[in-house]
C-alpha cells in the first residue's frame, strides 16, 4: 500500500474523539504552512504524540523484555509477544527479535526449536508450537506408534538364529 493510501486510510478509520483530534492537528499544520501529512511515518509520529501517554513505552518495553512463557501455551506466549512487540514499535533486526522470542520460551521447547532452521518469527513460532504439541502427546502416552513388525521382512515370532 502506498504511503498516501496508508495516511488516508488511517484518517478515515479513526473515530469520535480521535477523529476530532486528528482533524485539529492536520488543520494546525496546514495553517502553519507546513503542508499536509503525506507519509506514513509522519502520520504515525503525530498519532503517537497526540494519543499515547509519555509513559506508554516505559510501561510496555520492560514487559516485553521480561516476558516468559511460563505456564502459558506457546500460542498464548506468541500472542502476548507480538502484542508487546507492536506496542513497543521496535526497529530491531529480525535476528534480535528471534533471540528475544527464544529467550522467553520454556527452556525445554527452546532447546529443541534451536536445532531447526528458521528465519522469521512466524517460522520460529510454528516450530515452537509443533514441539509443544509433541511434548503434550508424549506426556499423555500417545507417543509414536511402535513398529508393528519389529523384524522387517521376517515373521516377528521367529527370532534370528545366532551362529556359533
């Protein structure tokens, strides 16, 4: 989506008090001769300035930094992680975000997940979910089905003969 379309879409979607405040900000900018807001970054900055309390990031960043899976499912942890990531609006490398996510995962899940390749957060989250599901199934005694034929290509009741 183009920058201009993003700005127009947000301007259309804000409601009630936010809409009035946004209109007021835009009219003040135009009156000062600065021109309309045409870039998404500028629009985002103006919205943050007007609608987020100064302590917003100070409250959310420590929550993200200290977030742990604990007794939550991987799905719940991933949801909390992504919400805090959006709230904090971090501009960090994807690899840093992956490490941040991994460090909050339950240790047993993280150790298994680290053995597999991943590049993006959704891949990492999907791997963690699969590992968690395997752990749950194993805990319920629904482990992998044993091979019905322990001696392939042979009658299972006849053990191989040892030669002296």
